[in-house]
C-alpha cells in the first residue's frame, strides 16, 4: 500500500475535503494539509476531520519533497451549457 509523509490538498471543499477524509481514514498519509483562501472553510475542514492543518499561502503547505494532490473548484458559471 502507498503511504505519503504529507499530502497537500489545494481546495478543501467537497472534492478536496472528501479526498482528505479518505486519506486520513485509510491512514495513507502522516499529515494532510489543506491550502485555501477562506479560513472559515479551512477551519471547518479541520473540525470535520478532512485535514490535519491548513495554510493560506501555498508555499507554506507544499514542500518540494512531499507529494501533492490538487483539487479545484469549478464554479457553475464556468461549466459548459447543456443547451
């Protein structure tokens, strides 16, 4: 089984938070770091157990030696029209 020392997730919303929960539940990483702009959302992600800690500056959360997984939020206005 693969094991990571640290995983940095950019965007701890629905997708990134779900990924963090899986990583933590399956103990695939020693530490899961959430990176984002909205501190209130990052605090909630910690409370929900999706991430271990958070930062708002990506340079603080990403170590060149660590493995990084990225998750991006796509707003509805940027989604292709189904019409």
